[in-house]
């Protein structure tokens, strides 16, 4: 059975330009050749060949859906830029649950004296052929389930780690037939005010994720905007900028998660803001009523 290789750009497919900057230059066929794979044993799907930091929401959704849809028929490997690799892998898990997909990439470009892309791709193909429990991120000889996979260092070859948990998680709640990607991500910080939330609402945001501090506390200046979002039926999910641990409704006062939860905000549990945003895409697509979104998150977080 041929392995399906979905090639989605990134450093694994990059080489230096004349000006010294690194840019995506290789096709899926080039990656197969660099890794020494048998082209006859690989079904190539070239998608979104630009840098992963500039993926459009529709591009990310298309990659995740393609991986999930094909994984029921053949082993699937996705090559992807590492900047947002964990997000596409996480979205594939939300959409496909236990569907086996091996995501991989590279931290060193193709012309580096010691490129890691070819070895990562060979290992990911072997892993996909052997079978995996749901989407995994595999680089530098290590596999991390998409629920936990996190890029932890800007340049280290062993950047990816399982953060917040390990092993195979319980399957996510059912996804609907669509995604609602008009979800804003807002960061709480000293001096921020409600205008940033209003700006997103004025531009059609259907959901808001706020990255708070500590146990999920948000600067009081954001609270009027959050209240306006909730009054308009726009779900607001609150995460933390901390690397580990779950948010908790401990603190009262303006912006404390205890007060925000009483207003109707949804705690993100241990999800970082960027993964909570993807979860909100899926929750809104399944049923966009605020009470349904709350129930969906409760089921996801257990």
C-alpha cells in the first residue's frame, strides 16, 4: 500500500536564496528524492507550499481535512513548517480523532551541512506504515500526540515536546461539517483596553479567545469588551500564557477568572490560546449556540 505524502512546505522544503534568506523551494517529489524513498510507493499531494507562519485559515483546514480523509485508506504523512505544525496536527485530531497521521518537518533547511528533514521524513513514513494512535508529531526520533505536541525552542532540532500531558488522550467531541474560523485571539497585558475586543467584533468575529495570565486572569481593561461580546452571543474562551497547568476560577475582582466565569466566559482548561482558538473553530462549526459551545469544551477537557 502506497504512503500518502501531503507536502505543505516549511523548512523541510527550504533552501537559501541568493540573498542568504531561506525560503520554500522544494516540491513533494524533491522531498521524496532527498529522503531516498521509492517514488512508486508514495502518493504525492502538494499543498500550501509557502511558509507555515503565513498559512491562511482555509489552507490549514484543507491540510488537516486532507490528512484525516486519506488516513482511512492508507498511511498518511504530512510535511509541514514547524512554526504552526502543532496547530495543523491538533486540528487534524479535533476533526479526525483516532485517525492515524504522522506529521513531520525540519529545523534545518535542505542545504544545511546536517539537514534533519530527510531522516525525519523516513522515520515518519515508517511510523505511519506501522500505525499510530491518532495524529502525532514526529521529529528527531520522538513522537508526540497532537493533543500535547508543542514547539518549545526557536532553533533546537529537538524542539518538540509533549506539554501538559502525554500518551493517547480520550477522543475529542464530534466535529460538525464545517469550521467557523472567524475567531479572534486577544492577549491580556498591562495597559490593554476593551477597544481591541471591539475592533474584532466590528469585523465579524464569531468567537474570542483571550490569553490571560496565571490561572486565567485578564486585565480589567478588557472586561467591558468581553461583556459586549457575551451580550452579542459571541463565546469568549479564556486561556493562560503559562506553559503548563490549567486555568481555574480562583480570583475575584475585575478580570479574575472567577468573575469572568460568572459572566459566561468558558475556561480553556490546559489548552494554550492558539490551540483553544482551533478548538473554538470546531465547536462553533458543530453548534454555535453559546451553551452548546460551553458543553463542547467541557466534553473536550473532560
